[in-house]
C-alpha cells in the first residue's frame, strides 16, 4: 500500500500586493476575450479580482477580458498567467456582498456535486 504525500502549498507571491481578502470558490464561468467566449472556472475571488482555471483559453497577461458568472460579471485585465491559471484584476471593484454570495453559491454547488 502506498501513501500519497501532498506537497505543502507554495506561498502566494502576490499576497502582499492584494488590497482585498480572497475567498476560495469553485464556480463555472465564461471569459470573453476579443469577442470569443471560453469556459473557465473561478478558483478564488475578491472585490478586486479573481484567479481562474482557464485551461487552453488564449489568455495572455495584459489582455482586456470580461468574466461572466450566473447573470453577472466584471470587466478587467489579465495580470498574470501560469499554466492553466490566470489572475484577473477587475476594472471596477465588485461589492463584497456579491463576493460572499458567490462563495456561498460555490459551496452549495460543491456540496451538491459530492452528494
């Protein structure tokens, strides 16, 4: 029997630069880049931005994007990209209550998928 050993999470190199508290979520969303729409997953979210799993979407740092989720969304800019993940900075902050609501939705979706 082999035991799986999980590596310790790497420190977040951007943590000191953030102005807003991030919450982990797991929500499906769409990223619009240059008029094309890509399926993505929001991994964490704050009033000022988000980290997404963008898979093979053509996301490059500096690109102007729109992130859409459940009837709402935000325009912003890609700040960084590493592998499948990208960090977005919203052009206009979203309300902290909306962040909390999305965190609750993500939790409910996660629980429903586990059931």
